[in-house]
């Protein structure tokens, strides 16, 4: 019988971490088909870090702001270079728990799945290439339907579009991450219908509650796929 090796999960966050919390809660009641090994935040004051630490999950901070120190918005090329270094360093952090791949921490194991749960920084093609080379899948939660409202403030933009009579529904998806922002193949898509005269805040709360379900379901779908891939490789 195949001993179910716990698939390692690493979660990328930038803020409150309510979606991370749902993954943690699922893991606590054995409803997550893997183990959250590490949480990396792009912001040192992200509440999601507190959530992880309260559950004894290893955390790191990897802040683009630190890379941009000493530069200004006008330093376009310098910032492009720094953003690239930020991405390569992030890849090494995920794989080796160190910026220098030569000194990987002996007890650290690279994850098999990276979950972007409110991660607000675009991941570069080089980053994704390194993940692919190490057989690490990267998925992202986005509060919109495929090919709609890519990028930030998707919930507010959908709500405004409904107010203008342009759409009748929106939704939430978790998708594989590719170079084009929020354009990867969907793993799970859930519709969210609008309610006449509903406030934006109430609508946001409903969307987030659908996200909280989608993030766990999608993570399990991908983890189960990884597990079965291990099984077939062992046959
Ligand atoms: C979620 O709405 C996510 O889709 C968006 O940012 C929010 C993150 O929420 N990218 P949290 O940090 O998981 O609470």
C-alpha cells in the first residue's frame, strides 16, 4: 500500500489571510490532502502571518518594497531588474528556504504546491519556469469568472459593472498560474449572483465566503492529482 506521503503546500499571502485560515482550518480537521509547510508574505505586517504563527506554521517575509529601497518610480529599468531578482529570490526561497541555493536548510523540503491566497505581486515567467523545472505547481485564487476582471479590485469592478447593467453574475475561480495575469486554466469556478439593491460590503462578504470554499476545494483537487501522479509513477 502506498504510504500517502504528505504533499507539501506553501502559501503566498499579502494581507489578512482569511483564505489561508480556511486552508489551516481544513488541515486541522484532516480535510486538506496535504500539509502547509510554510507561508511567505509579501508584506511584513500581513495579518496572515499571525494566523500562520498561531498554528505553528513556518513563515517568511519576502517584500518587493525592500528590493525597491533607494529607487523611485522613475527608475523604471532599475525596478524591472529588481523585480526580476525578487522573483528569482522567491523561487529559491520556496525551493531551498534560502536565497542562496547552495545552502538549503537540511530539514527543509520544497513544497509540491504553491497556493497564491491573496498574493498581490505578479509572478514572472522566469519564476514560473523554475517552479515547472522543480515540478512545483502554482495556483491562484481570483474573485472573478474566467477572462473577466483580471487584476486588482475585481470584486468592486464586477459590482460596478452590474450597477451599470453590463453583467448579471460574477464569480470566483482558482486557476493554474501562467504568465498572463489571472488567465491560467481554471481548476474550480463558482458563480456569484447579484442581489438587487445589495450594498457593496454585503456583496463583498458573499464573494469572500465563496472564495473560502473554493480555495480548499481547488487545493484538494490539485493535491489529489499530485498524489495519484506519485502512485502511477510508483507502479
Ligand atoms: C481575496 O479576495 C483574494 O481573492 C484577493 O485578495 C483577497 C485576499 O484575502 N486576491 P485574504 O488575504 O485571503 O483574506
